[in-house]
C-alpha cells in the first residue's frame, strides 16, 4: 500500500473515470437542491451558472497573472497542481492590489468596460501558460474505488454553493458574523463602486483595514455592473479560496520530510488532509457568509505546504513563496500578522537556529517578501492617518482622525480582558458572569456557551489530539514537519488566548488548517500500523508471501473508513449549523425553503427592516445606531460606533430640536432611521456617545412624521412636511416580488 493506505488493485477493482466525473457534479447538485429546497433550486442554479462561471474566469485570470510572475521562482521538481494553486493564490492578490491601485489613483475606472479586458487578458495568459501543465494532469481512464473519498468533498462543495446563493446577511445571524458582512465586508466595496474610487472613510473605520478580499468583492461588482448584481459573485469568489486551498494541499502535502532523529518521515497523505480541510465545519460555514477568513485558510495552508518542502530541501525560492503567501494573508486581515505570518516565521527561525544555521537568511527573505506584499495597505494608511496600522497601536503611531473618546472606545473594545463601555452609562452594571480564559477554552472545545452557536472545529480535533499525544510519548518517531505544524498551532492558540478581546471563536478557526494536517498524518500512521490486523476483505497478498509474511492485507484500507467517518461527521455538523440558521427565520423549521438567488434590490425592498426606508422618497437617508448599511439606499449617511457620527456634531452645534432638524435639512437629509435596539446594545457594550442617548433622540425627532416603526426596534422619521412618495416597482420587479411574496412575513430580528 502507499502512504494513504490505498491498495493497488487489479483492473477489475477499478471504475471508469467518466463514471467518477459524473458522480461528483451529481452529488453537488443533489446537495444544493436538498439544502435550498426544490422551489428555490432554479434560482440557485441561475446564480451558479452565471456568477459561478464569472468567478471561475476570475480564478483563471488570477492563475494566468500569478504564473507569469512565479515562473521565475519555481523550485525544481515542484508538484504541478501545487504550483497551479500557488499561482492562482498569488494572482488573486495581484488582482486585488490592482483594484486598490486603480481605484486609489484614478476616478471612473471601476467599471466593467475597464476590468473585463483585464480578466480576459489573464484568462488568455492562463490558457497559454497552463496548457502543458494541465495536460500532464490528465486523469487516468480508470481509477480506484479509493478515489470515492472525494465524494464527501463534492458534498461539501454543494453545501458551500447552497450558502453562497443566499443573499448576504441571511446566514451568520446566530453568531453575529452577518453584522460585519453588512457593515463593511460588502458595504465598503459598494460605497467604492458608487463613488468610482477607493479611499479611506472617516465614517467607517474598517476602511483602514487591509481589504485584500474586499477589493475582489469590488472587482465582482465592477464585472457585474452593480453592487447588488455583484454580491453573489463576491460570495462565490470567497469560496474559490477554498477550492485553491484544497487543490494546493492535495497537490503538495505528500512531500517527504526529515525526522528529528535523522530518519525519513513518511509523506503526509494529501487526500486525507485535503478531505479533512474541505469538510471542516468552519471552512464550510465561513464560505457562506462573504467573510475574508476563507482567504486566510488558503494562504496559511499553502504556506505550510511550502514550509514542508523548505524543511526537506531549504532554498531561497521556497522562502520567497512562503513569504508571498504570508504577505497575501496579511493583506487580507490584520490578524494574519499574529495568527499566520508570525507563527510561520517563528517556526522557520527556530528550525534555522536548531538545524539550518546557514539558512537563517531565508527567514529574513520570507519576512521581507511578506512585508512587501503587505506594504500597499501600510503605505495607504500612513498617507491617510500617519499610522501604518491604523486603527491599531494608536498610542504609539497616532490616532489619526479619532477623537480621544473614539480612540478609547476602539482600544477598550478590542483589548484583551473585560473593559467598560466608553462612556460608561449612568445605569451600567458590571456583568455578573465572566468567563476565564480556561473556561472559554473548555467551552469552545465542548461547544458550550458562549460558543454554543458557533460551528465546531470538527472531527480533526480528536484525530490531531491523538497525534499530538503520540508525538509527546514517542517524540523520536515524530518528524520535523509534525513539530513545525504543532508549533504553528500552539502559537495561534497563545495569541488567541492572551491577545484577543473575549477570544472570539472565528479568530481561532484558522487553527483548523494545522489541526487537519496533524490529523492526516496521524491517520496515516494508524493505518500503516493496522493494515495487516483487520481484514475487511480477505485477500491474500502475494507479495507478503514472497517476503515470508503471514499477514493478510486489507483490500479496503482502514484509513478510508476512518476518513469517511471523520468527513461525514464534519458534514453533519455543518448541516446542523445551516439548519439552525435557517430555522431562525422560519420559526424552527430548518428544512424550509430559502431565498436562493433573490435579487438584492428585491431582498432589500421585501425585508420589513429595510422596506420602508427603500420605498421612501428620500433625498438622503441618515442611519442612527445602525451601521449595517448594505441594504439601505445608496448614499445613506451612517457611522460605525467607533467613528464620530455627523448627527453628534450637529447636536453639539445646535442645542434646540428645531435647530437640529433645520441643520439636517440643510445637509440634504430628508429621512432618519433610528435603530433603538442597536443603540441599546452598543450603549452597554462598546459605548454610545452621550449626545445621542435615546432620550435625547426621542426629544429631537418628537415632532417629525413617523413613516415606519417597530416598537423598541427602530423608527423611520420624515423630516419634511410632504408625505413620502412610494416608489413603484417596474414590471420586471413586480414579477420578482410576486415570486418571493413569502418573505413579506420575515421576522424583524
């Protein structure tokens, strides 16, 4: 048997390749239909066959551009599939950075007329350069039954598509992750698209974050010709990072390594690692939302795969590629510095000090390339605020446009441990129950409160735990690769525990990558130790007889059984999370149909929370308390809780309600949407400006006309005397609205 426990079977034990090629897409469609419901399958397939095709063209273009650059750094005998995946990952960074540069230094080029030629040129480059590599990857005519372990991956792909074709914000409410999607992951690209340029925004502090993934969302909006038109493409693009990750792990994780004792380390089973990663509940869950974490998963996995190759045969080329993956991860999110780049570079440094002292320059080279790819965002922030990592480290590099209160609110709201809101409300009470760090770790691993609504890490945790125990008991038998991956995992856990505010579960989901790789190696070791013990199908092995062995090998390896069980467990956990999210909207019925493929404008007009605000004849709408602006009318005035709201300044300048209303009218504001529920939540969490306390707002708008309200949740005010004119949908919109009339009854939560 090979390292994955796959037996070498005769031709009669194989199946035709075309059968396998049919099984996988059928599995994807069946899972997609089962999850979205038969009534929504048509809308889902429309998105898959339109935006899905565009997403694949974007991925192909990324591969074309990435290959053009990386071809000069390709190490000898590097696996073709790993190389293709790495080129695509780097190409996605290149496209993202191109959107940033073009949007920052020009105006009016964020259109399909400019970016479709860019994508077309990339696709041509990919077709020309990848012809021979792809030809080398031509599948065999007949394949083994062991390849059926890819069926769970196809099921995971169907689950990813089922979530990706649902409007943003529908999923992720149990974990509050949908808040970030509507506040800045999709809202910032929407604002940039309508403005025709990319800039930092004083009303949304997250515009100062590294927006590597969000620039790809903006690219999708440009290609589709609108923010709502491109929202599904944005979600599908995020999922493509998962495709690249699985391809890279499968293509390169089977490289040899070096043991601590000088013995050769068996290759990590690439299929096992790929299947565990593809089906991991956090990977599937985050692919539904339009979050940036799937990009982090991808870059971390590729960095670890190339780290394995560097451990085997250290060279400067591997160091450059590792640094490129780390830098691309940092360009996606600040946390990548502490959870991806820092751990990997630290492990490389320790290995160099212990084993490869002459290669210590490789660590500096990888770190330099990492900073180089991260630098566009550092330069942008330095130019805008003087602080390269704004809004972080404001006490050292400066607080930019933050006032003292905003700076304190950000600092306390993101610092480790418990902090009071800024300012502290008069009736504030300290929480009666606080979780210690050890309690949070136990709660996270056991799925208890406050993590009971989060998807678990999956079966890989138990398998990786068993592997770690083996490493501690028999460290000589473990390889340098195992200890390197364990080192990355340990550093990630330490950063999560000691340097994050209240230890959010989503931050440590990155650990699923090293956990899956440790679990894959553990499964392989277990299988190699038991392949002669449990004969699932009795068949004497002739080669064993020739060697004098009395053992009877298994024609169906134990590894395959364990892997399918682990993948099945992961998929069931992911499905349970999906059903819980859907049940939130349908009164506990997790099997009810979902609005798959529903146009963004229709969704905004039919959801009661947004409906009247979109129907009102508003010149300018102001949102107070509510920062999830994606489904509100374009151009709405809003601010995050960490930025100064324009209304606060108006209240300070104008004391009387009449003066405040008059000033708002001079600003062009005709309607004000006040979210009382959000103001209440923010008051006792991060803090809420005293000028805009609820009592004061009710006094200011007491004489204004109420257009819509849900008592205790929100109120929509009209600041002008004339009644708002209801916007009448055109014939096409009426047809779409009638098709989805069921969503008029969606709850207001």
